[in-house]
């Protein structure tokens, strides 16, 4: 599996979602593709892997939490991270 390429627009879409959650106490209902459109055009396969953590020590710790995906019987975040068809990533903390 190739490393992900960084995408600033994905980071900005994640930032928008985090700011919404901080201000409203819940996730927004705005779909990822609509949030992405504000920050550029992406003709790629898109999906969100979401894990809200209140404290962390490193980006590696957050990725580890997504991989462990504790509490989700389907392990959707883990499946997303190991799906080789995704090529870019963005995150906001």
C-alpha cells in the first residue's frame, strides 16, 4: 500500500467539521463532498474516517486509535485506512 498524499482541502474540510462540533456539540449534517467543494475540486474516491479524541500526544496516536477502532464492531475506520484505493488524506486536530 502506498503512503497517502497530503491534501490541504481535506484538512480544511476536517477543520470545518471540528469547528462545527466545538460550536454546536454535535457533528454537522453537511456531507463530506459538499464541505470539500468549498476547498477545491476533488475527483477522487472520498470517505471520512472520524475519531473524536479529547487529548492526544501525536498524530501517530490518532492514527493508532483509528486502526484500533475500539467500539465499532464493523471496524470501518480500519477498513478505510487499509483500502488501497484511497490516495490522499487530510486531518485536523
